[in-house]
């Protein structure tokens, strides 16, 4: 069953960090209410993944689990489905989270990073909704959202928090080889599979986007052999804390008053006539 898309200003793209916690249903916050669950929406790219509508005080939030990834749907289409819904809903602020591996040998499991840049090594480059905009990827990760995430992490976490860094994106679903990690060393700090194409699609719909990433394993060949048991423990033990950080950030961020330039960093493409001609031929 397809539902009507609600109008909301905030969205959370849930990743492996909140997967085990049924975010935000199992958190004790009294100002959080689940408004609707198992919402599916018709999109030009297929039916959306299940989404949840909840409120934090007066703020309404749409969220999906694990980036909308699911069997039988390409990750590019899953991202398009999610961000098409966000655009139709009028979302202005998007928070993402996930578990990542290390590329920088100074990082350890259970370190947090709020990156300020990315390096796209995936093959999913040309993922867009309609091609209307030239996307300027300066400050692709919203400085204002990032500062609020950093503040929220430090208020709830006593470990190490890195307030900048580079996220290298690979395709997955496999992890990277030792040679791939060695190639990325010196060019990135963490590695994962989710920040692109999300960062492009967020800019295309004119929304601010930032992510919170929790180190769950060492990159292959970087330090020592990592334990899958450690990764499992992190996912289950620390998911509630990650959820609380996201909720606190939403409380502290105004949807309508920006100090960032995110909305001005997309421009009407100069190739719009070309896109129009190709559309008419098709």
C-alpha cells in the first residue's frame, strides 16, 4: 500500500549504527513520539523502503533504515527512492549515520568522526533525480549541521571525537582489500559505502546534509586483524547512544534559519536545453 507523503523539515538516514535499536522507538525520550510506521511511497524509481514518521517536540522527522538498501533494489535506486520522497516532503535538514572502517592508522574502533569532505571511489557517480542543477560540492557536508553534531556527540560521549576528516566511499557490499586500503592511505581517514550518492542527492534537493560515523573496524592491513565480535558488540551496545546524539542534534537545529551556504551551492544547469532535447527524443 502506498501512502501520502507527509510534509516534514527533518530526515534521518539510518545506517548500521542505529539498525539494532529500532530508532527512535526504544529510546526513553519523552518528547519523542512515533506518529506513523511502515510508510511506503510510490516514486519514479520504484516503491520506497519502509519509512517511519516521528516527532521530536514539535519537529516532524522522516527516517528510513539502513539507507533504504534491500534485496532486489540497486543501491543507486534505493537512494533515489529515499531522496525523491525527501524532496516531495520538503525536507531541509538531513542527518545520516553509519559504521565505518579506518584508513588513518591513528583511528581506533569506537572513535567518532564527523567528516568535512569525501572521496568518491564508487561506480555510482551519475545518480540524480532530474539533472536540473549544477551541483557545487564545496562544503558538501553542511558546516552548520556538522557543528551541531559535534556538540551533541561531545555532550554524550567521553571518548575520542574527530571534528573533521575525509570519508572514502567504496561500492561494497564486500569490505576493502589490504591493497585498496593502502591506496587510500594518505587520501582519506575513514572508509564506508553510504555517503555517496546521498551527498549529491541532498544537494540536488536543496537540503543540508551531514553525517555521524562510528569506527567499527580497522581497514585491512592497516593495524591488526580486527574482530567481527567487536563489531557486533559495538552495533548492539552503542546504538542507543547514537540515536540520542541524532535526536539532540534535531532539537538544536532550526530548519528555516541557516548560517550555511548549502542552498546557494546548486545552480540551474547551463545544459538544460540539452536535457530537454534528450527527454523529448526519448
